[in-house]
C-alpha cells in the first residue's frame, strides 16, 4: 500500500531514525477523519469511565501529524500519557514509569492499580471520573529543525489497530503507534 507522505522531510527523517522506530509516515486526511470518529467512542473500565484523548484532539489542530510504529526499544515518554481526574479536575491517579516510580514506592497514600499506574485514594471522585490522555512533549522535534507547537500522543488501542490495518501493517502486539504533531516554523 502506498503511504501518502505530505510534510517536511527533516522531521520525518528525525523521528524515523530514533531507536525503536519501525515505521514512520505522515497520516492522510482520510485516516485522521476515521480516527477522530473512533476516538469519540472510546471508554474504559468496562465502558463505565469516559476517556478524553486531549493529545489526539490537539494533534488534529496541527499542520502535520506523523505516525510512528514503535517497538519496545523506543524511549519512554517524558511525562504521563494517562491520568485520572474527577469532574472538577482533581488528580485521582497517574501513570508511573520506571524513571519516576521511586517517587511513589515509599508512599502510603497511593494504591498501585498496576505496575504502571497509581491511584490517590484520599482524592474522592464525584462519580464522573475521566481518564485523560494529555498531549505529551516530544523533544526531538523543535524550532532548530523547523517545528513548533510539537506534541505527541497515543491513540486508543482500537485507533492503533485502525492505523495498522489502513496502512497494511500486521497487528503485532509488540508494536504500538504514537502520533507526533507539529506546525512548521
């Protein structure tokens, strides 16, 4: 399948050269429209908790969106890609990485939901909790290489599968997609 590659070559070559990147390409308008519709339907916790992929919403406001298909060698994100908030915006939980897990290991005011997520049980929710996927920085692209307003995000698992199918990649559980969006300087 032919990949439509619309956008500057330097940012694409930078992200394509990062460790753990298996494929990198610009997303076309058709798949972006399909992803927009899919992301609006995503729920968590058996369908009970809303998911707000703010990173994806912000990516759609940028001139260019690069998709990276990555393997486990790719670097961890520089900050949390998932947080849990109540309707007032109070932080009820956050993703944890090996590089910051020490901050939480000795604390007795957190509950480990998994190896990579902690809850703050003292923060009482309002019953309208939301998993938020915020925009995440992507320091490899910046003004020195012609990019501004750079963000990255993870699409939902169903959107990840849509991307792989659309561009003819196999659904390999060792591979995941990341979107990197930017405006030109």
